[in-house]
């Protein structure tokens, strides 16, 4: 259909030149028309081919620049979001090195971001020496996501009980473990207080001179 349309407009010759990206993959065509038949000489076609190559390079450069600008904006948005959540976030590579940490991770452990990025899992988690990491990595990769408890050590040496939500992700042909970490110090303290109260209650009951019997709602004896 394009040929009939061109003839109707008085064109008698044309040259179609592919526009290719840096990998040689065509992404468009530069079409040049003339009202005279056989207008384009071999020299002119060579010049037009060079023009098409320059045009393709310019378009590719603009698209790459725009893509990089968009990627930078997306990264800034992601970093802003992670810096405003309550959980400490650690992006970890297969060698257990920190690739990214958010502000909460720095605050919780007392390190600057640069200090923390120079460390790895074994430097802050006494329960994960390097010898244990390969098995843990394979387990997270197999399950895709895991939640477990561990301990983190701050810059000042204090130990924090933590709950870790580990997520296996792949990006740019590389694999990462995104760990979202929550301080569970208050939860552990509450659990210990409950255990202590139950222990004191049982000790009190065991030392009373009276007979004490406890029944459930079905009148089954649960304690004597």
C-alpha cells in the first residue's frame, strides 16, 4: 500500500535505510523519496547510509540517556521508600556482602552507611559465620522467602534479637538476598517476663499447704 500511496503523491524513486541500535538490531527505517526515477547514485546512497547510521546513533543515545534518567529516578524513589520504613533493610549478594542498607539499618546498629557497606553478614550476625552462609543462601534460594530469628551486634557491641524476613531476588543476571529486619527486643522481654511469672506462680502453688485442683470448661482436671 505504501508504494501506491507514494506514486499517487508523485514520487518515482525512494531509498529505505535501516536504523539500528548498538547491537545491530533495527528499530526503525529512514525513507527518502524523490519525484525523479533513478535519482539516487551509489555515492549518494553511501552518504545516506552514513546519515542513517549517525541518526540511529543519536536516537539511541537519547533513548539511553532517558532510560538512565528514569532508572536513576526509580532508584531514588526506591531508596526513599526503604529509608522511610520501620524495618532495617539489607541487600546482600551471594558472597554475603552488603550491596545496600537503609537508614534504619544504620541507626539500629550505630554505623554510618559507608561503614556498613564495607561489612558483610558475618560482621554483624554472630549466628551466621561465613561457613554457614552457603547453606543458608541455597535454602533461601530454594524457598524464595523465609522468616526466622537471629541476633545482630551493633557497633557498640550490644546484641539485638531480631526477626528477619529474607527474600531471594534476581536482577541483571545476578542474585540477591533482600533481608528486612525487625528488632524484637521488646517481644523477647515480654516472653521472658511471662515465663518468669508462670514460674513464680507454679512455685507458689507447689508450696501452698492446701490442695489445689484446676479444671477446664469440660470439667477435666488439668492441674493438681
